[in-house]
C-alpha cells in the first residue's frame, strides 16, 4: 500500500440504515488503496426497546431503501434483499463492541450488513447474530460472552454519548483524522478527497 501512515476514521453507524451499508462498501473500497483505521461506533436508528414503528416511519424507511438501492446497484452491482425494517440492533452492536476490541470490527460489520441487506436475515435475533458472527471469525461462545460482558454495554452507550457530544444526530456520520466531520452517505470521491487532504496536511507539517 502506497500510504503507510494510517488515517483514523470514526463512523457512527447502524446496521439497518441503507446509507450506512453504502458507506461501509465505499470505505471498504477505499481501504484497498488507503491505510484506513476504521472505528465503527454504534448509533442506533431505533433506541433499544423502542415501540413498533409507525406507518409514517415505515414509509420513510422504505423510501430510503429505494433511494440507496439504486446507488448500491450502480456502484457495486448488488441487488438489495433486506431484512425486516423494524428490528432492534442492540444485541448486534454488543457483539460488534466485543469484536472491535480484538480488531475484528470491520470484518464483522460487513458480514452483519451483508447478511441483513443481501440475504434478508433478521440480525435482531441472537441465533442469527451468532451464525453471521461465526462466519466472520467470532465464535458462538464469544457472542454469548459479549452479551454478558458489561464492558460492551459501556462501549455502545459511551459511543452514542460521544456522538451526541459531537452534535451527531443521524447516521452515517464520519470523523476523519479527529478533524473533519462528514454527515450522510458521502460520495466516494468526497471520501477520497478528504483522505488526500489529510495526507497533504501531514506532509506539509513534516
């Protein structure tokens, strides 16, 4: 890889946001040519234990899915086959918190998102989470442990608190190099340009 100095990217994200899936795919593509240290931070679209979605909320979610699906099909040749719209992703985030501490976060995140968005899997169910996590190298026993370890609860809750402290109220939101905050599913060219800008600033700083 031409650029060895890692660029830190913090991404507030949720599994059931189509724009978060689009962002994950774009960052994975960018990571093939840039040394990115991606830290995925939980920001639940629907709070843990929230009541059933209203018809208006469902309509908004479906509209977002339709819009994002066009971009995903055009850029990556993928046809969306999404899971249920109103699931609770809290348990999946707890396993992500566990995997993140061992350096397996980006792999698990894409596995869970692909399972939800391309295979219509309900990643709100623990058995499904364990199945998908195992395919990403996180064993079923590790997932079970993740749900019991209070450190993961703290990781998820603290990440959301930090996000709110930064003025983050929607996903996806990125912070590049602890400096540039970008909100929404940024175009791939914008992600590239932000990394290039950080590298140029680092070069000039010596």
